[in-house]
């Protein structure tokens, strides 16, 4: 079980599959109302890199996911994961 799975299961009280880095990045960016270009510029990467991460063409490293979410979007990673699980629950 990964650290994200453990944190997610503690957050929601049960074991659910952890969201991917792509999902976390996309949801966090949209919560803050940033474009991919703005996000990439603030984090110091190319826009196409972020686009590829969000489109699952490449897998971002977890330190990049956490860095973007917490340092650029100023959100708590566990809150973003919780919102993703809430969205998944309402979709079912």
C-alpha cells in the first residue's frame, strides 16, 4: 500500500483506490482557476509537460504533484484527494 493509499484510506475511512497524479493535478488546478500555462510558469516547467502529465501521456513524479498542489495552488493534497473521492462517490 502506497503512502497516498494509506493517507486516502485514513481520510475517507475506507480503502479506495488512490487517484492518479494526473487526476490530482487536474482537479487542484481547476479548483484554483489556473490555466495549464499559468500553472507551468509558476512551477518552472513547460506547459506541454504539465499538459502531458494531466493527459496521462507521462506520469509525474509524486514530488512534482505535491509541489504543484501545495506550493503553486496552495492546497492541501489530502483535501484534493478527498474532493476527488467525493466526486467519484456522487458519480456512482
